[in-house]
């Protein structure tokens, strides 16, 4: 899509609808030094599910700061998928340029405008028609330079009848105390395709994060969109928007969040069922410890016949100075639709604690077991080895809890 | 004496539920506790294991000769108590397998646990499910018993192990408990007495309005209750008083 530069410059001052407003001039656009896959990069990437030690044998994309540093396609998947830096894809295929900014507006706010004007990097991933892949494709965005804005644009296209698992991990060097990550991701799930897209984030306390995700799901296609955030962040705001364009399109957005420190997160999701027979599930399980503040928004709009939608938000409060808000919204424009929502926020249930202690488990261990259970991965339908890996990541994040 | 309860007074929310309970259970003995709804049977269970909501006003509890009145729940359990609850909570996100492995740790050999699970007809599929989430009545009881047996306790406290269970599950549970109780002690609470087709307790107690009003031969007491209901115990209590 063609963008209007003048309009973009105007939008550079436009705050986002939600989340704390950030002054973009406070961040640097310059990366320091030549990025390398050093020990800290490997270790930290592993904490967001990306195994860079296996980068030669797994399909992998790695970007550090502004630079796409590594890209490999598993040998037996050659001919099944295309993976390349977005700049290369735009040069190679005219139609990829047409897919940019189709599902999110570049004029939406200062973050999208900045991305359209100054963004650098991101990947283009295409799963070719009817190819079915069961080993995850992994991508990692790593921030290495202090105070930097990493602003990337990803395009994912699942061609008709294809199936794939994508894992994207975003993180930073453990010693970097501030920075801004803006990730624009546009996901096209074509007719009959099935995509499982999982994003795992791990940040430091001073980091700001503004993902902008747009999704389009066609006839009989399904997207499982999973998001996991563990530990600390400065401020995070995201509101993925999805259009279920076709008949019997399905989407499930599952969010699992455990935040501590003074982290602020405004996490939402909106799905518009335009076609008939759409199915939507928006699930958020959020744990707020210490002074963390979490807002969970969900909006389902049903415009097609026989649409079904459900929003569930469960919040677990581990501290009196934390805060969780749940804001579900349902809009129906068809009599045949069925939309529901449920929200529940509370602390660890005493009857559950007592029950576990009556099995000889100490109070601390029982609390930890309940919190781990609350961060339930089963709706994410991750492949076994990835689920085990994510479970380990959760255990690491909850260590000492 | 494995368990000795002396003059136990317990209140919940300002209401006195146990009004001076005395009880002694020796090594290898199985006792049965009868009583109508609301008589205080489950309160006694909660007080024995130390539920913080059940406030001890007076009395002491001794287990294995140690005064456990002030000890927290997990410590009492680790000393060798095991409870099968009547209405256990659902634990979302905690798989039955994970919980059984955790409670069995250091107490029961792995092959012993596997054989016990097999005898209780606990399938691999059930082990992968979240504890008590979507379980049938029979599954809840079988899984409760499996957890407690994995803990290998010296004293089993069974709160209505026969409630909400069909005939087949009752037989399965009854036979397994009978085998286990050959060499350890138990306090069995039962409303209908169905589980007594399989267990042979040495002594029965009847609880009315927070007090043990009658001790004696289990078959005789059960027969009387079946014939005349708890009115018989009520009269018996009145007779004793006079």
C-alpha cells in the first residue's frame, strides 16, 4: 500500500488510544557496534523460546537491533516456505509491498507512523499452499543497544491449505535498562490454512513495548494467536485487531501474563466477524505481583450470521499494590449471533491452598503450584516440546516466588 | 495410642460447632463416626488436620504422642495423617499426575504408586487432567483416595468416602480401602454406612450437635440408626443423662 509521507509526519505526534504516551525523541535510533550472536544473546533468546543453538537445524530468523543477522530454512522445508528480511521480500515481490499496511493503518498513532517512516527490518514468512509443517519456525528480535528504538515490520502469509507453527521471541540484553520495541505484524491466513502463532516476550523494567498486529482470516481458516509475557516491562500496550473475513473462520487469542515490579501492561484484542459462522475466543489469564498494573481489553463484533464469540479474563492478584482491570466488550449486529464474556479477579483461593497443604505441601509450594497452574498453557495447543520449553521458561520466571 | 482428642471445642464464625469431643484411636484400629447432617462430623475432620478457619477454643489433639494442637496443617500431614475430602476443590492447571507425584515423593515407591493407580482404575487420560475439573463423583473419590494412599499415611481420615459414588465405584473403593486398612488406622465418616460392606471397623461413635453421644459396636449402632434413625441416639443420650 502506498503511504503518504506528509500524513505520516503529522501522525508522529499522535498518541495511541490506550497506554502511556511515550516521547519518541527520548530514544536513540543508532545501534552501537556490530551485533554478534554472543552468549547473552543465546541465553536470553532461549528464555523467550528461541533456541539459537539449533539455528542451523531449525528454521530461524534473528534480528539484533536494526539488523537481520541470521536466517536459515531447515533443509527439508526448502520449497515449502519462504523466509527473508522484509526489505528483500519487498524488492523481490511487488505483491508483498501491497500487503504492507493493509491490516493496520500507518497513520494510527505515532508508533505506526514512526515504523512506516523509520522502521528497519522484520521478516517476510510465507508458507506455501497445502504445505503442512509441524516443527516450529522460530524468529527472535533482540535489542542490544542502550536506549534504542527497534521498529520492525513482519508479514506472515499462510497460503491456502497450509499449516504451520510460528514462534516469535522478543527480548533484550539483560544489562540494557531502557529502549522501545515497536513490532508491526500483519498476518494473512488464507482459505483453509491453519496457523499457530506464539509470541513470547521478556523485557527489563525500563523497557517500553508497542506491538501493532493486524490479522486477516479467510474461509475455513484458523489462527491460534498466543501471547506470553513474563517478568518485567516498563510499559506495554498492544491491541491486535483481526478480521474474520470468510465463512467459518476461526480465531483464538490466548494471553498469559505474569508481571512484577512496576510493570504496566495494557493488553487487548479485537475481532470482527464479517463472514458467516465465525468462531472467536479471547482468553486472558493475568497474574499481577508487587506493583504491576494490568488492563485486559477484549472486543468481539459480530456482523455475519451464526457467529459465536467468547471473552474470558481471569486475574490473579498477588499483592495489594497491584492492579488488574478487565474490560470486555461485545457488539452484535445479527440476531443469530451468540456472544458471551466472563471475568473474574481475585487472590489465590484459600480452599485450594488448604487442600494442597492437606496433602503435606507447604504454603509457599502450594501458592507456587496454584500460580503455575493459573498460567495454563493448554489452550495454546503448543507442540509437546515447545510446551515443555515454555513451562521451563515460566518456572524460571517464577523462581523464588 | 495413635490419635487422642481431649475435650475439643471448636468454633467457626463465632458459632460453637464442637462442644467437647473426646476420642481415642489406637494403632491398626478403624473407627466409624455416624451422625446426621450438621452434627459436626466434618468440623471434627477440619479441626483434626488444623484448618485455620476452625478456631480451637479448648481441648488438645495428640498424634503419635505429640501434642499437635498448635501445629500447621502441612506439618500434621507430614507426621502421617491423610484425609479424603467429601467435596474437594477443583484445581485448574494442576494435573492429577503432577499432584500425585509430588505427594508421593520420598514416601511411596514409584512402582507401588503405579500399581495402586491401576487397582483404583485411574487411567493415563485421567492423570493428564486437572485435579477434580470435570471429574465424575466416582472419579473424584478414586482420585482422592489415590492421592492419600500415595502419601502412605499412618492414619486415614475418610470423610464420606461413599457419598455420590455408584455401586461399581463403591466396590472398587471399598476393596482398596479394606486392603490398606489391614495394617493402619482410620477414622471413617459415613452417613449411609454403604462403605461398611467392605470395612470392618472395631468401634463406632455417634455425633449429635457437636458431641460424641454414643460409642459401641459398629454393626449394632448402624442397625439401630437404620431402623430408628438418629432419634434412637437422641433417646439414648437422654437416658444417659438421666
